[in-house]
C-alpha cells in the first residue's frame, strides 16, 4: 500500500509514543539520540524499509511510515523532538 500520511495523522500516531517515552522517562534520551545521529537517521529508515516485510505482522504500515518519516525528514525529526521536549500533560 502506497500513500502518504497527513501531518495530523502522523501526530496522532506520535501521541502514544511520546506519552510512553515520557512515562518511562526516556524522552530526553530519544530526543538527544535523534539530534546527534543526524544523517545516520536516514540509514536507520532504510533498515526499517528493508525489514518491513518482517515487521508487517507486528507494526502497521502507518506506524512504519511515521517512524521512517521521523528518521528521513529533518522537519519531522525536529517536530518529534519538540513533542518529546514539551512537558507531558497530566
């Protein structure tokens, strides 16, 4: 299936990720990792694409698109990092 997600759809997918990372206290670790890994993120996205046939039964196509988008697109990376750095709503 080949389609693109809207910004709203992507952010809806991110919400539970951000919540869980805050819950586990890992938001700063993940944000820092994404910041320092820079161009290596694209390689991570390619690895996910290669593994997609194996991940298909575990992870939805939308979630795969969302995570690869975070890794490939610097603007999405920045938005995700900003979401992680925001205070978790109570």
